[in-house]
C-alpha cells in the first residue's frame, strides 16, 4: 500500500488531504500514477489537469515525473511553490 498526500490547491480540488491506495502493476512511473489518478473522477481530473506543473516527492524526496514509484511508501503531490 502507498500513502498519497495532497497539498495546497491539489488537496482542495481533490477534496482530501491523503489516502492509501494499492498501486496497480502498470503504474511504473510518476507520470503513470498521475494519468491513473486523473481517471478516478472529476475532482482528480481538475486537480491534475496541468500535470506538468505538479511537483512530486517520493518518500519525502523530490523527484521528476519519470521517477519509478515501485516500493514507495509515501508519494506527495503539490503545486509549484511561490515566493512572497
């Protein structure tokens, strides 16, 4: 099982801060995961509409979208950080 954690407007659009899912064998990379999540309903599709801006951390380490998800215990999804 893998814990997914959502931050900022990703969390707001999905409607929850976290969930635990079983990663299907065909979900190999972060890109695969994002594509899969977009099929889970309108709220996921809205949150991940512009997936290229979504930042990802696997086990609290920032990764690119081509990173492998196998063995991940936690995957965090968040929008770009802004300064201020």
